[in-house]
């Protein structure tokens, strides 16, 4: 397998057609088609099914594509690493960031980063763990900072644990339960929770209800963080959010419910990167900017 063949395979999947990929790679369609056919001959299996509206991968093609993405991205990063180490400030950086950080420290970290790397292209994705881990595995992300709720293994990634943040139970301002909140009454309401689309609560929340001696909620809506805020603000649902979020404009209209028997587990922020592969200078600097902004916010709150 040749590198240009793997680049062609990745390009066809990303752009959805041979024509668009050929244009992006500055090749003729005939040259790109020949490269893909040669690749199929070399590996001895069909990789692509050509249709009138583009191409789709066979099962073998999907398996090779996953590895081809990792190979081609690492080649790109190798070039960027060498250029950046010589003072070049260009490149592309792909990072997953938990929604909590997007609403709190991302802006400050972004400004710090831009002063040093004004030309690096940034690609930021909302970093819920279920979305981030596959992208780290296939090389789509260079690193991520997520709220670990138990899915992160200690051996699969380089993991730097940053800090733990308390969480609060929140409802909309004016919610009728504010007049007489109890653990049982809260558990009877619908809960809106950011995170993977699972039917069960995570271990920490299950333990919270068990310790309070009440049955866990039977009705839950799973969604992204911004959707959770909107639903809680516009309904009688309940949610759990990191305490510092309540000071942000996006949480205006949400209020904390404090009950001695219901103490949500804290979230732990962790920085994840592929093992045994150094970050490029730009990636390492952005990770440092984010980490410094997190610690500055945390220390400032304590003061």
C-alpha cells in the first residue's frame, strides 16, 4: 500500500465522490480512479462500491479506511511538528472539549493560543466522552479534555487528570417544586441529562438516589449540554450541572436545589491524548492554554 493510495481512499470518503476528491488532490479523475483500483488489486479485496451518487465503502473498505485515516493524519502531524518546531505557525488542530469548558474557559484559552499561533486552523468539537473516544482512536482528534464519568480507561490513552468540580441539581426559576423540595418529589420528575444516549443513570447518580433512600427517576431525556439547559429552562424537568456553570449567561433562569440527602457526584476533568505519540508544538501549547485557564478559574473561585 502506498501513501497516496491511502490518501485517495480517505479523500473519497470525506468528499463523497471521486470528482470532488480529484479536484481537492489536484489530480485527474482517471488518475485517482487508477490509484484506487491499484490499491484494491494490491490488497486483494473490493474496497469501494461505485454508485451514481458517489461511492460507499465495503466492509473491508471500512476497516482499511479507519487505519488509513490514522496513517494519513499522523503523516500530516509529522510534517506540522517539524515545521512548527522551526517556528512556523501554520497547521490544523482538532480538539474535543467538554461543553462545560466551552462555556467557561475556552474563550480565554483561545485568545492566549492565538497570540502564539495566529494561523493554525482550529477544529473544536463538543467533547462528550461517548463522542470523543472513537475520534481519538481513529486519529480524528489530536487530544481532548472531557468530564470522565467512568468510560475512560487508564491504559488506552495518555490521561492527565486535572481537577474535580462539584455538581448541583438545577431546575427553572419559579419551578413549583421549589416550594417544597424533597428527594422523593425530585426523583418523580423527568430528568434531562447531558451524555451518552443510555437508558440508565451512571453509577454516581444511582448511588446518590440509593443513599437518599428513594427510587431513581424512571423518565430521563438524554441530549447535548445546550439542549439540556434549554429544556430545563422551558419545562419542569430537572438536571445536574457543574456548579461554575450557574454563573454563566447560558444558565440564566436556572436555580440550584440544595438537599442534604441528594448530593450529586463531582465531575472530573481529564486530558486525553493518543499514547506514545507526542503532540505537535501547537497542540501542546493549546493544551497548556486550556489547562492554565482551568486552573486560573478554579483558583480564582477559591479566593
